[in-house]
């Protein structure tokens, strides 16, 4: 059965979300190749190109410790998931604007 899956890149110690991606898939294998693997590749390219800093903007965890997770949501379609995903994206944008790339206290 097709469901919406979400893949996330999380910093290691605090689990702050660096970037996430969602899509429809009918199995964990399909979600891995269609959602998780492209997210992992994009993060690698973004860090290598300088588009992303190689550390978490909130806790400064280095990219080498970032983790990737894949999970199935309760949504059946992206259309059904879209309002919730947009709401989460907006909340994350506020957090990033407020707290992102904070100066280290050390």
C-alpha cells in the first residue's frame, strides 16, 4: 500500500533537523531509493558546494556525525500530507530565522 514517507537528516547529539524530504512509496525499499538516498546525495552536494555549512546551525554538531532516518507517515498521498508538511516547514523556518547559526559559547 502506498503511503507518504519522510526522510530526515538530523544532527547527531541534539537531533535538530538539517533537511527533510517526503514522498510516496509502497515499501521501505522504494522509499529508501526514491526519498532517502536522494536526500543523502543532496546534503552531500550542498555541503561540498558550500551551500550548507558542514555543522548544525543550532548546536554546531559536525556533518560527519549527522544521521539519516526514514519513517512512514499516516498519510496516504502527498496531497493529504501537504497541509501538515507546510505547517511544519513554516515552524522550522521560524526556528531557523530565530536561532539558526547561533554563535558558539566556547
